[in-house]
C-alpha cells in the first residue's frame, strides 16, 4: 500500500526483491524477513520454492514470510526442507482481504478460532520459526502463544504474544486517516512534515530562502 495500491495484492515478486535488497543493505543488525507476494506460493509448491530461492539469493534476506495455514502447508514444507527459514502469518491475512470482505477482526467465531489453532499447529509442525498473529482476539492469541514451541508476533492481537509489530509509518503518525483500534502513535510526524513544508513554501515566496549564508560566492 505504500506504493499507492489499495491492497497488497498487486505487488510482484520483482518488486519485493527490489525492496528487500534495499532493506538488507541498510539493516546492519536486524533480521530481515521478506514477504512472499500474492501468487508466488498459493499454487504449485515447486513454484513457491523457486520464488523463495530468488528472494533469498537476490536480496540477501534471512527468511521469507507466507500467509495462510493448511492451504499453503505444502509450500511451507517444501521451502523449509530446502533450508530456507519461514515465518507464518495467521488471522487477518491481507492477501486474502477479498475473501474476508474487509479488515475486520478474525477468528471471533468458535469455528474460525478452532481452524486458526489447527493451522498454527500444522505450521509449527511444518517447521516455521515464528508466527505472526494479526487482528485476532487477545484471548485466542494468548492460547496459541502458549501452545506453540515457537515465538508469536502480534499486531492487533493483544499483549500476550512473544513479540509485537507495528507498521513504522503508522507508529510515527504519518497517516492521520488510518486509525485502527490496535494502533498506538508514538509521534505526530504528519503535522511536523506539513508544517515544515508550509514554512519552506513561505520562505521561498518571501525570498527569505536561500539567504546569503546558504549561497555560494
């Protein structure tokens, strides 16, 4: 969506590799996990492995992330078997947004909660090293976190996960129009950026910028 799309669905494998390369070049200490884009792993597991290998070889990332449970299990197993670390993602999975019909909380109904538990267990048995839980009830996230031998990372999943994640731009307050319940803003950069741009425009119009001190002889 940072590329201007309404959803994550249009992003291609080549685009993810391009951005992954940039992140890896900049990250000196952090583990870099690249999301596999929609269409790169939902079908043939051999194609999924090929896409994962491309990501690892061309970006230098440390792992890949796939969304979904039992439906993508074969792809997860094949990628893990090739020696590539895989992170899972359950709950609200953005690549399935049209199937869900929106960005509402997932797994509130008992049947969907039970499916999430089953999917989490299957993914853990398939060898994922961590699991993202997005926008699910805190009680369910606590239960899943306690039953799995791997770390869980929550986003809108309550305080009981092993780790937490927020989108940087949301955490920094760059988009005032986006305000889900789970988001805590730690800055108001939208206002800072707007005011800085307004002052710059005013100075240029008033010919107060650049000054003599900001010019070359």
